[in-house]
């Protein structure tokens, strides 16, 4: 598929695709005899994955690390990796897991605060002063 089709399919604009290529998040596709870029369905899936990571708060640097971990795991069996390479991969995976856990904790706190705000604004509870913790009358 051409770049415009990929952009439409993935829900992004053409400039975003070119940016992802420059950043190494998306491989440069082969070109057709006409000079047009020829993208595959997997490219659209990759773009959607990148966008979903961004939507939940991952930076492009973090997305790149996640994609690299997936690439290594898909191309090589972790058990057959040399011990140093396996240790590096494990350390990166541990960091990623800790980051995900931290994001979940932050999102849980945000959700609780928002739920309290909605309940208060809906009239279910009287407002509470954030400093003293006392109900406002």
C-alpha cells in the first residue's frame, strides 16, 4: 500500500509516518518501480501499536525500547542467548515492568481522584477541602 493509504489505515497523517521512519520506529519500505513506497499490512499494525503506547503515556524513546525487546524476543530464543546479552535483556525488561507498574499506580490514583470529583460534583458527597480534609458546607 502507498503512504497515503497507510496513513489513513493507521489513523495518522503522512508526516507522522515520515517522522517515524526518520526516528527508526518504522523501517523504510521498498520502493516500487514507479518510485512510490510500498508498505505492508504489518506497517499499519506497527503504527497502531506505537500510537496506542503513546496514548497511555509512553514516550517515543520508551516505545523504541519496547519494540527492540519484542524484536529480540521474536528473532532469537531467550534461552539460547549468551549470558551477557540475556542479562541486558532481562534488565531492560525489568525496567520496563517497573515503569509500567509506576504508570498503573499513577493512573489508579488519578482515577480515584476523578471518581471523587465526579461524585462530589454530582451531589452525592459534600465537597472536601484538599488541605484540611474537612467537609465544606
